């Protein structure tokens, strides 16, 4: 499971076990994966699931985990890389530095090529989406925004 820990010390936090390799995820994403997700309604379970379904994700009917997290006041390299994913979605966690929000984690049931250990995380502040990701809990897994990058297709395959 994907866990976020935020403490008040500048560098004493761990954003998540699945953020390993985030620089590769950021580098490998395609430009057409840019979407705007900031401030979508997320007060109710139904709104959060509808939000994820709008990207094609099927999830378990209830959040697997709900935790309160604190966005760090100062971003280190790990959190800067995570925020780069957020910026491609029209979100910027710098606006929420030092604030507490909730992270809702859902089990994704329809990730292409991987049936287990995929989670969708939604960061919510004042009942609005402020960011999030889809990630694998597997060692060497992945993390990306809510839109999955589709593999390039050649004209010959079309």
C-alpha cells in the first residue's frame, strides 16, 4: 500500500514508497497526458469515485485508506518531482505548502496489464481535489497522474 508521511521538519518526511523512480515517470510522460483536475468536487465518496471514473479508472466502492497529511512547507527534491506530476494536471501543491489535507486511496481494479497492487490517491483540501496520482505498489513500479500515457503506435499498426 502507498503511504504518505509528512512531518513538520524540513526534510524528515517520506512521500510514499511508490515514489521511487518518479523522475523516470516524469521524464517518460507524454505531453497529451496534461489534464486539469484542480478543484474538482470531492466531498463525498460518490464524487471521488466519479472523479476517478472520469479518467477511466474502476475502483473498489470505498476508499482503502483515508489519512490526513501535511504538505511540507519546503519541498525537497522528492516532493518537487511529485509536484511536477501535479503541475501536468493543472495542480500545484506549492499553494498548499504547510497545509493539512486528506489523502483518499482507492484500489484500482482495471489497470492495463496489472491486476493487483495499483492505487489511485486523491489529495483533497476543503472538499476539492488539489492533486493525486495512480501508482503501483510493486518494487520498481510506476507513478503518474490520473491520465495514463498510451504507448506510441506506428502508422503500420493502424
